[in-house]
């Protein structure tokens, strides 16, 4: 982890803060650079609110047996509030956050953010809406795990990645896809082989290339 420079105007709520609030947030914010695989937040901590300046981080649950469940990934411009249970005291479960690739994160001290949110309605609304959005993502993940067949889950994942990156090539390994889908690599490999046989995708060393978008979308959302 390496320190960096703070640019307040990068924060999505910066424009809604008073000069006094900006000064306090600035004092209580650290800018950290993480390498791939580094832990950013662990269970039992109040790391504070995390703003992803660049890179990608994974938010997940971890069981006592060591099995993890990916909840979602965050990218440049996203904010993680589940890393600050001291801010949102109604959070009933705790998460882990790791860097999935070299990332720069602003970590805003929980006490400073909480105090500012109590005095600034717009900031409080931002925090609550962000938490609500993340909980919606968590519920969607649980719905997929509990009720969707693997072929549909994989189709949904590949479609969403294609839309997010605006590229027909998904540069992820089968192991990474399995991790993000909360599945086993062998299962993902089997479904990808089926998709390839149907000429929906092409799997190779560089990742998975989408060949038939309409068919993939049909499997995902029909």
C-alpha cells in the first residue's frame, strides 16, 4: 500500500459540502494505492467510506470455513459504504474488500463522514441511497445463487460484462468468472464448452469472446 494525493472534487458529493465540511473530510481522508490481491477492508474493522479513484475492488462475504461469496465489484467513481459500519449502524453483516487490480482508493474516516452526514442532509441522503443500491445488488446475487440455473447465471454475467466494458471480449479467466459468479471453475468450464458448441461464445487464452449477442441475451433474460 502506497500513499497518494487527495483531489476532493473527484468525490461525487463534494459539491454538496460546505467549506468547513470539505476541510474536515480532507483532513480525515487518506489516499492509498493497492496492488492486486491486497486487502482494503476486513471483517470487524471500520475502515471508513471508500471511494475508488481508479482500478477495481471486490466486495465479498467470507464464511468461517473460508468460502467466499462475491457480492459485487466497484470501479472508478464508485463508493463503498459497507466498509463503514460505524457510519451506517443498521448494517447487520460485515464484508471484506480486496483490490482486484492495482487500485487507488480514498478512505474517508468513518467518524468524520458520520458527523458531516448528520449535519448535511444531502450527504446523508447520498450515503443512504448508495447503501440501498448496494443492498439491491446483494439481493440480486442471492436470487441468482438460489433460483437461477448456471447457464442463465453465466449468460447474465457475460452480458453484463460486455455492456459494462463495451467490448465483445471478456478478458477474464474461467477461474475469475467462477469467483465472480460464486460457482466452481469446473461448472463454468462445462457451460462455456456448451455455449461454444452452440457458437454463442469462443473461449480462449485471452478470455471469452461473445459471438452471438442475441442468443446470449435470450438465455440471460428470456
